[in-house]
């Protein structure tokens, strides 16, 4: 067995699994429960939590907003109003 280190990528958000490394195919349980569960069983204990392309994008967006400083309403300097 040459693929002992193989892990199954599973999306932390929607639980889609990456069933092909080369073609980056993601499978949702509702798309094909039988195939999905076959993969889950085969890779039991070798699940690697990650994000599918869609949720990866969303996670990156959330990261951006949480990293930026909150924009507080600034008090207008008095000199500026005169
Ligand atoms: Zn996802």
C-alpha cells in the first residue's frame, strides 16, 4: 500500500469531500450519499478538514474583514467645521 499517507479532504462548512486530487472534484453527501459514505468509510480517521473552493473563498473574505480595523465614526475636528 503506497498511499498510507493519503487523506480525504472534507469541507468544514458543507462537508463536501474532495474525491479527486487531480481534477479537484468535490462531492456533497446529498449528491450521491452511497458514494459519499463509501469514501468516508474508506478514509475513516484520515479526514483532513479543509474548505471546498466555494467556502475557501468565503473564509478568505471573512478573514479579510476580521483583520481590518473596525471603522468607528470619527469625530469631526472643530476647526474643520468653521
Ligand atoms: Zn464547502
